[in-house]
C-alpha cells in the first residue's frame, strides 16, 4: 500500500487504542462515550485532506466495530453517526478558520454535533423518543470531556514526537506482518440466521431463552462475555420506560408511573439488542473475508492496532511517553510481532454452533406462529 494509505491506517489504529481504554469505563448508556478515540483525530486535523480524513473516520468506526464486536449491531449505526458528524464538523471548522480556531474549539464543536446525531439515531433504531430525556446529561458530559480532550490534544501536539513527524511529513511506516486466519463462512451464515430470528421474536420468555443461547454461541465462538454493558442497557431501558407509560399501573410516585406494558416493552427491546450484540460478536469471530483495495485498509488498521496495543502495555514512563513509545515502535517495526508470540488460534465447533443456531430459529418460529 502507498505511504499515505499506511499513514491513514496507522492513525486509525491509534483511535482504536484510545477506544479500548474507554471500553473499560462503565456507562449508563451503551453508546455514551467520553470520546477518547477522537484524540488522534484532533491531533491530525491539519495533516490530511478532507477525502483522506473521511476515510480515516470510516476506518475508525469499522475498526471499533471489529474490536468491540458491535460491527453488525445497531451500535455501529450510532457510532458511525457520531464519528462522521463530529469528524466532519471538526475538519470543516479547521479548514475554514485555519489557525483562528484551536483544537479545543474543534473538540467542543465536534462533541456537540456527535451527541445530537447519536441521540437522533438512537431514538430511531433502539430507544424511541424517550432517549431525549438523556440529552442534557449527554451534552453536559460531552462538552466537559471534549474540553479535556481538546487540552490533551493541544499538549500532545506540543510535546509528542509523532505530531512533529506528521507536520514535517517525515513519518515512515513499516508494514505489519498480519496474522492469517481462515474465514469461517458457516459461523457467519449461522450468526446472520440468528439475527433474522431475533428480529421476529416479541415474546419476553422466548427472548430470555434466546439470550442464554446467544451467550452460549458467543462462548463457543471464543469471544469474551462482558456483563456490565448488558446490565447497564437493561437498566437504562427500564428507566426510560418510566417516561412512556403503557398498560396497568404497578407503582406510582408523584407524576411518575411504573406500568406493566412499558416494563414489558423495555425488557423485550433490551434483550433483543443484547442478542443482536452477541450475534455481532459471533460474526466478528468468523473473521469476515475482506478482499479488494478498499477493504484492505481494515486488516492493515487492525494489524497496526495489534502492535500498538502490545507496545503500549510494555511501555514505561508517563502516559505521553508510553504513547510515543508505542507509536514509534509500531511505525519503525522494531519490536516483537504479536503474531509471533505463540498465540493459539482457537477453532469454533461448527456442528455445535449450527445446532444452537437452529434451536434459536426454532424458538423464533414457535414464538411467531404457535404462542
């Protein structure tokens, strides 16, 4: 790949490194983010054309989906909306005002655009109009965190080694040796079948059973199961249900009523989304087959990300020094390759995976036509 293509993939990989740190922070809403992944974007606003920067934004969203296993779920739509709106806003402002606007101003404007677009998409694909109740919280957190991120980006621009190399256009990047993994088409097709089945289920008991089975599939696909995000998703759905009363009133506190119908709908929505996230994890585990010049960006980005992660963990010193060490070592290729560290690639039992997928499809049919 060309020098500029390597540079785009390298910066995209650095956004994934920042995003992985953010995944460790519990959030009241699954898509609520502090925006750590925007740090590399802020630092690099001046160093890419609009077209190159747009490719970088797409890679950031797709890469985060691969790493987190949300690429084939509703969350990718919310993430893409936030990334594109904030990135385009920041780039347009920087192109228009040049040095008259700082990275701090760009960060604040980008956060405002991101939060509004995420709320709109979230209301359309998952939460409904009740999500706008969270608007004041999201906007407040977004503006506060974007101010901090803008300051950090400014400090790193002044003290970091990579920004100076980008500014002088002297950054040379070695190609990572990417681990070859076989595409598992059976797992991908079975996971897609599960997604279709899940979308047709509207019975709470059946969805509970399917949720357990989807976690089994995720386990057999050797994808890590995190409990905090789904729990937070259920809690957020139940809280938002208070603002859309439906059916028999179970409890009333002042003007707020807990209703049976609203709780039932909230749990169905939450479990369906949890199942879709689990199915997305399984599809990611199938190692989708990416061919062609355009999609070649993705494995290159993930290759750089793999090296950045291992280098950052092995780094020493302050946070800025560790980031610089990881970026420089990855750029120069002067560290042990992650693919040579003797990792065992775990295989997925196709017969067992297909069997559970068929059981999920059967439960969906029972829910739709029998119950």
